[in-house]
C-alpha cells in the first residue's frame, strides 16, 4: 500500500511538472515527463487494480508506447519514407488505436441494440454533430498540413469525437459514477486535443500549452479513477421506462 501511495503522489507531481514544462514550451522535457508518467500509470494500474479491463490496459500500453516514440523522435535522425515522417505518423496511429480500445471498452459494456432502439434519433444527431465538428476543427489546420497529414488529423479528430459520443451514450445507458468519470475524462481529452491543434498549427500562444496539458492530465486522472470502480448500472432511466410500464 505504501508503494501505491508513493506512486500516486509521484504521478501527481509529474503531472504538475508536465503542465509547467508544456506551458513554458520545453517540448523535449515535456515529452520525457509525459512518457514516464504513462509508464508509471500503467504500472500502477496493473499492480494495484483488482479487476482489470484488458481494453483499458491496452489503451494505457499503446498510448505509452506512442509517447515513448514521440520522445525518441527528438533524438533520432528524421526518418522519412517518400516524404512520410515515420515518427509523426507512427505515434499518431498508435494514439488512434489506443482511443479505439476505449471506444470498444464502452461498446462491449452496453446493450448496443437497446441503445439504437431507444436512442436512435439522439445517436443520429451525435453522428451529424461529430462529422460537422471534425470538418470544422480539421479545416482550421488545412494550410499547415500536407494532404496525408490532413487525412491523418481528420481520422484522429474523428476518433476522439467518436470517443466522446460513445462515452455520452454509455453514461446515458449506465447512469453511474464509473460512466460519469469516463465521460468527464473523454470531454477533457477532446478539449486537450482541440486546444493542442490550435497550439501547434494556428496560434503561437504559450498559454495554450498550459491549457491543453492541464486537460490531458485531468483526463487521465478521471480515466484512472473510473478504472477503480465497478459498473452499478444500468440504473432505471428513461431507457427503461417503457419496459417498466409494459411490465
């Protein structure tokens, strides 16, 4: 238990250091701290979580590998194949795969058929909003990206918006603390990624470095907290009202 507490305190300290480094534009040092944080968080989750989710485990592992790859890119020669930056594309593809594991985690925990029967119109609205937001956000960086980078960013933004929508649907279905924390973490991830895009491609404002890194750290705090809870839902919600009336 002592090691558990020490590791949690260390992670919080590293989280604060990461926010400060990113806000001061120390990119290399920030990349090192973020990679270390994710490795330690993975160790914390594996070592002191009684009921592990393999989807969440692989999310942590793949995300950590992506950050380690990003950090190594600062010290290795630029690897290009037909003008493709191997580090850039590999890291971002790993992040996409990691977020897909979170999406699968939610989808496998809910009754998808029931959700579509009862929430068809809200789901359609969410899909339309996702597409609209992804196009607007990605188009803001169009002048700064090559065609292939634009496609990658479009897919990346599409996946994080899908994560937010699935998290919202999961909360509507479960209506419990675990799904609420997961939703809050997903909201923070979306904020972090959008602000990060603005920081790197649109505005040269160091304050954005503080903001996006803060949201990223908070997102992982929420994700870890939810990983320590069990589902207590679905609670009686309007999804079940018709069934209760029929009974």
